């Protein structure tokens, strides 16, 4: 077997609490440096109480890690897969330290985020850099592994095709005579962040790809936003999914399918913001709602195969005899994101000088 340029894979995610005692410490990690009052954290913590204080994200990542490692071995790339989080155990610095102890010299990271933005890509890269610095301080003289990342995969067939199948299933729930409106949802971000990255453009492309592949591509559809947090005076992407539902209800729409196109799996923001809050809003507006399931929620071979494909693609780029374009599985018409992010891409949002509280009842968490 040809020697691979990487000796490990690192699955990088947000993290989430795994019991009631974890909730407030987890939320403190998420909101560190934002001066969020403890009362506000307790208010958000009540959302987790509806689910026993447990986010499903960590368990999803455990399964994905195991499935990815098995799929890589079956594909002739027997690479160990590690898993680390931004905001909860296993924390990235601890995982990078374990990788260092295990003799890993170069790893390739896969993010549980399909899009390009500060919070969905660059911040994770900053987290990895900080983790490497932490390990270098903990272990003077140790060789800390270099860590690259796979490209954004919002238009990969392994991401789009499961959404097509799930959206078609959710549409069918409404019966053969209904023509439900499709609401594609994604995490809202400040407009200052959105203006400096391809996040919104990529989401609109992913939405288009799903709609055009449906059995009935003429169904009305709209991209809306959810899970806003931050000072109310700071503009974020709109409309909110709840406002969109109220507007549709006022227009006489009776059937809606919600598609969480911005998410890799059904974690807390899907379970609370969509399955709880948005469904309550829909019921009040006289709308029957069904929802598509995000592809990484349950075992899904095509989704895991996508990550294998992205890893193989990056390896091919690293081992190519001559520089040049490596064939990529991409359905969209947007320019393909580069293997290596440009310096300065997806900068942090421009924040107000005065500290503010998260607006409304949305969770500041991402799990």
C-alpha cells in the first residue's frame, strides 16, 4: 500500500452536555468572554431540561467516528480517527495531546459543519491552532502533529442526496394532494459575518440543489433562519423560521416541510428550535408541519462515504505527481472551495463595543 501523507483523522465538533450537571458549565464554555449573566444561562439551560440535560451531539459523534474509521479501513486507508470538541469533553487540546503521545505527525480534520463561515470553519481552525499551542506548552520539545482540514462539503452528493430523500419523504407525509411549502433552515449569523464569507451563497446553492432533485421541483420553497443569539441591536440574517411560519399561516398555507439544510445532524438546535418552538408556532398558525432529518443523525452509509471521499480527495491532492485540479464530487455551480483556506478568509464578525445579552429565547449553544 502506498504510504499515506496523513497518519490520523480528527473529527472536530462543537460538543454538548451529557447530563443535567453539565449544562451550565457547558453554556459557560460556549459563551466565554461574552459577559452573559448566569440567569440567562439558567434560562437557556431550561431548554436542555426538556431533554434530560443531554445533547445528542456527542453520541452522534461517537458513532460517526466509529463508522468513519471502519469505512476508511474498508477503503484501504486504515487511519485512526480521533474526535475532539470545541466546548465539551473530549476537548481539542486533550485530544491533540493524545495524538502527540500516540506519535501522530500529520492529521486531517473533518468538521461537523458543511459550510464556510467564521463559526463553522475559521473558528474551528483557530481552535485547532490554540490546541496545538496548548500541547506545545504542556509538552516542551514534543512534536505536535500538523493538522489540515478537508474542504467545505455543502454541495457534495453525500450531503445533498440524503436531504433530497428526506425532503421527499417529509413531503409525502402530507398526502398526494398537498403541495407543502418547503422551509429550508440554517443557523442565522450576524450580517457582518455573512458579508465576509460564502455561507449564505452556499446555503442558497444547497437549497437549490435539493429542490431541483425532488420528484416535484415546483414546490414553493424559501431559505429561512433560526437559533439567533446576540444583542438585539446587531443585525442577523432574516427572516426567522417562526416569523416565516406566521406569515405563511396568514397567507392561508396549511402544509409546511422544514428542512434543516444548515445542519449535519439533528442536535439541540434542531430538537428545540424546530421540533419544539417552530412546531408550536406552526400549530398556532394552523399549519401542519413535517420535518426532514439531517443526514448525520442516524447511521447513513452515503454520508460517511462522503467523508471518506473528501479524505481520499485531499490525499490525492497531496500525493499528485504534478500540481493540478483533482477531480471532485461537487454538484453545484459555485466555485469549489480550496483545500487550504486563504489567509484572512471568513473573518470574525464585527462586534459592538458594549456587551449585550442574547436576544429572545434562542439558545446560544450549537449542540
